[in-house]
């Protein structure tokens, strides 16, 4: 079940990346992140970074690479703030 949730998160992160020129056309667009529970997915990713098993699940789903790509390729700080504030930096993968 956790793997399925990570696959869903990966799908939405890819959707944001596909709409990099106009992130307002994707499901997790900046206004929706502020008014719905969509931002909770980023908090969920952050919770998973607190445990070695969670980090492995995120690595398997290639979530860290997608997060790095989001920060590199998008000019909207909403995503960067959510990513940076949610991760646990005790694990090497999050540094």
C-alpha cells in the first residue's frame, strides 16, 4: 500500500514537471497547494525521510530525484518551500 502511495506521489510530481512552463495547469498547482490537502503529500514525504525504511521506499520510487528536479527547474517557490521544510536532514539522501 505504501508503494502504491509513492507511485501516486511520483505521478503528481511528474505532472508538475511536465507543466513546468505553466504549473497552474497541473493538479498540484500553487493555489491548490494552499487551499487543499495536496500539500500534505509533501509532509508525508518528509515523514518517510525520518526512517531508513521510508528513505528506501522513496529511493525505490525515485522521489528524491524528482524533488531535486522540481527545485532546479521551477521558478515557483511554493514547491521549494514545501520540499525544504518537510524533509528530515538527518539522512544523507536529504542533504
